[in-house]
C-alpha cells in the first residue's frame, strides 16, 4: 500500500487505497440524492473512482481532492441522466393530462381541484425547516416521486441549475422540461401535505 | 375556428389545472403579460390555487436549503459489501494500470 503523494505545492493527496473510506460515503450521498436509486448511485461512485485513477496524474491540486472527485462524478451523473432522459421521453406520453388525478377530468367541474386533493392551509411552514424530521420526510418524498421527474426536478431545485442549462445538458426541449417540473411539483406538494403538514396538524390537535 | 375559440377560453378563463401549470412555468420564466393577467384574476378568486402558489414558493425555498445542507441533514452510507466491491475494483484497476 502506498501512502499517497505530495503535490508540487506541498498538499498531500490520499492514496487510492483509502479513497472509498475517505470519500465513498460523501460521493454516494451526492449521487443518491440526484438519481434516487441505490444501485445506480453505487455504480456511479465506482465509475468515478476508476476514472479518477486514470486521470490522477493530471490532478494538480487546484481544488481539494474531494472537489475534484465530485467534478468527475458530475460528469458521470450527467451522462447517466442524459441517457435516461432520452429513454423516458420515448416511453412516456408527456401530453397526457398531468393534473388529472388531482383535478376533475370531465363535467361541470372539469379542471377544478378534486375535494380530497385541494391544497390545505400549511401552518407556519417555515418552522418546519428547523425540524430534522421534516428533512427526512422531504427526502422520502423526493424518492417516492416518479424518478424521471425527480431527476430533473432535483437538478433544478436542489442544485439550482437554470432551465436552459438543464435542457442543454440533458438534450431535452424546454416544454418537456416544464411538464416534468410541473408534475414533480404537484407530486411533492401532495406528498409533503399528506406526510408532513396534515400529519403534524393532526398531532398538534391530539396534544391540545 | 373551434380550436381557436377554446384557446381563447383557456386564456381568459383558465381552470385550476391551467393555473397550477402556469404557476410552475412562471417559476421558470415570466409568462406572457396577458396570460399572467388572467392567471392573477383566477388567483384572486380561487383560494386553493392561491395556497398552491404559496406552497410552490415554500418548496423552492426548502429544496434550496436541502441541497446546501444535504450532507449535514442526511446520512446515507455505502454498505460494507459495496465498499469492499469498489475497493477490489480499484485494486484491480491499479494493478492493470501499473
């Protein structure tokens, strides 16, 4: 086992033997948060390390080693997302009525919220941001969302990537992106409502 | 002609479904002024869509924070089995590259 090497500016980098222990979990969480599939995230981490081995000599320490690995992981991630986006667009009918499960699809109330599906009054939502359980629920809701929508939604909202950049990177049209973001938002709104806000309101009521 | 009429109807009197879709799109880029105007008229009249609008704003804020604090908020770890597998692959690849 070698102990890593020292770069020109004196900064030490870790030996590849220890990469998994030092950076594995960080990269895994990074990937998992964006692809929402364990096996895929694991493969992305492995591919990142293997690609990093090949380009290791070129790493000069302009950034930390972890940042450098995250950069490689992002490349791998975008390759994967681009492949998936194309598959999804082929399989899915994007023009199907997306809100139909929450809105009336015919009759006098066509296009109106179904009674059981209306947005409730979320009580002091900002307070939720301070509660650890809220983040677990949000994380679960993101995992439960249809994955195809979740993947673009997470790039948009979690990474704050601009719509135009997402379209260019994933090679999808703007209108397709809008439909996917819209459906993801509808799904997340419903999930947070039933699993967090309604549940919490009920809990408070039973305490008082 | 019929299609044109239904487009105009959709514009001047959007349903909740139209408005919910518009709200999402409006987060990406500003809607055309006319469409925005009729959406706002709907929002004045419809409490549910008004709530949805507030919820979308909250979701954006929460997601931004979630992204920034991901590694502090959650602890997803590689399983021991996968850890070993990746380590083995790295060793093999190192030997191959030497």
